[in-house]
C-alpha cells in the first residue's frame, strides 16, 4: 500500500506542475526518476539482470536510454517523418493546392462544426485499416488538418477532433481487439462484427455530436467566432503551384490504404516507407516544375528541419511520459491496484465497472492504454470464471476504456504528435478532447453492459 500512496502523491504533484505550465518533459522525467529512485531504495530492481549496468542507481538512466533507443527508432521516427513531410508539403505549396481544390465544394456546407463531426467519423473508420493511433493521427494532420483550417476551423478544434479519431481501436488489425477476442475465446472477426461494431457505432455517433457542440463552445469561449466556412477565392491565386500538386499530400495515406487488408494484403506499407516514397515523388514534381536541380536538392533541408523540430517537441515528451509510466510500474503501484480490484467483492457489473474505471484512469496517467489493458485484462478469465459468467462484457468495456481514455491524456503519443504538428500545447489540446472522451466512456460502458 505504501507504493500506491507514494505513486498517487507523485502523480498528483506531476499533474499540478504540468497544469501550472511547467515544462512537461522536465516534470515527467523528474517524476519518473523520483519513482524509480524510491523503487531502488525499496530494494526492487529496475532492469532485468541481463540488461542491468550492475548498479541499480545507474539502471535508472539506462532505462531512459533504452526508452530513447526504442521510441526514436519506432514511433519517434514515424512521427518525425510525418512532421517533416507536412513541412515539405507546405514549403512546395502542395498543401495550399489541396486546400484550394477541396475547399470549393465544401464551402456550401456553411458549418465548420458539422465538418468537424463528419471528419471524426471518417478518421475513426480509417482506424480500421490504419490501426496505429499515432500513425493515423499524423497522417490526418498532413492531409485533413490543412483543409479544416482553411475552411474556418480553429487549430485547437481541428486538432482536437483528429486526436480522437483512433479512440475506439476498431477492427481485426487492432492488437487490443485481438487480445479481447482471444481472452473471450472467439474469433477476432466475430468479435469485431458481433461485439465491437454495435458498441462502436453508437459511441461514434455520440462522439461526433459531442465534438460539434464542445468545439463550438470552446471556440466561442476563446473568442473564435466562426459561423461559416472561409470561402476560397473565385480565381486561382497567381502563386499557386500546378493543380496536380494536390495529389502529393494524400499519396502517403493512399499507399497505406492500398497496401493493407482493405486492398492488397500481400504487400506491407509502413507509414515511414510511404512518407519517404512520397517525399521522393514530390521532389521529382518540383524538378519537373522548376527545372532547377540546385533549388530542389536544397529543399530537402526543409524536411530534415521539420523532423528535428518534432524530435525536440514531440519525441522528447513521449520519452518523458514513458519514463514516468515505467516509474509507476516498477514501484509496484499497478500491481497493487490489480490486487485491490481482484479482492473488491462486488457483483459482476460492479467489478466490471471497477476494472473499466481503473484501466481508464491508468491510461490517462500513463499516457498508454495498452499497459493497463493487458495487465488487467489478463485477470479477466479468472475473475469471470469465479463468478460463473462470460468474460466478453468485461474485457470489451475494458478495451474501450483503455483506448478512449488514452485520447484524454496529454502525454499519450497520438495527442503529443497532433499537438506538435499543430503547434499547440498538449494540455490545451486535451481540454478539447476530455469532454467528448468522458461522454464516450459513459456511453461505451452502458452500451457494452447492455449489449
């Protein structure tokens, strides 16, 4: 119990300091190091014996090194590449061309908040074939975000909607859906169609409606009065690149969708690969258009500068957040929460709610839905077996809790990535996602229990 109390105190202090606008990277790293230091004082190891430096105190910083190594090479590289790609599209004018073409028919909708609601639905459906939360968000930031901004949506409202597009972890490609299906003893396709899809359909509609009103409320509160789309000019601007440039920003998402289970499943197309291929093609377009090899060759620096900026602002925050999450796990706080949930003594709906709530709370604190979901999910078969009930309801509500609550955390990778590309604070962004996600949590739990 001491470990849990210490973890709660440190977590409260970290949250308070971040809310007070202190540098989140510093606060999270400090919180993680404090928790890891207390872990050492309590005599618990930080790393496995084969990975240890030989001294527990040095292992604290070896753990941070390992997090840097894994995250920069994996999700960090993906986010940096997308950030650099977005900057390059802006530099060559491709984003402006896409906006110019897209804005003309959309201006007749007359409501930016209606488009925000529809954009959420579109993004959530794309999540079925692009199961990476951060990957989907950064792809949409490179394609959908510029269009939303050009049509009168505020940066925070557009970013807030995009940050929640992967909040339900839908489809057979989702790792959490596969875990839920395996835990329940059913085929993942049957789980998606028969269990997950009905709950998701209701929750998606509610989230879209909530976004409509919440984003409008925050925009008005912040003095951003937008009642209609900003109309594009009737004549094409003189400085606009050729209209064919409009295809460049959407090529990455087209490649990812084309080489997926949706179309060609035999070929894999990682997000980073799609981005690099698209950058190469964009440079070919630039050379054909400008016929100046020196200028085109020099323009690649825009891509690399964009990657560097994302590393400094986004990847560093992901590493700091994961360091803090590791501190919570290493000190034993998560294990103690699991033990409390197991021994609560409530009925099946009560214990389902407890598991649902704990997973969601941990997802917000840790910035990851996977860690608490897999930890607590492993207990579900034993708990439901003792109660003589099926595990499907409990594990399903927990899956939705983990993924939805993750989108309300200022340190989760997808939120940090969106905030970095939009150049807004992750804390300010979460203010735009928290209420829609809270409503989604309530609706998904009630629907999951009933259905």
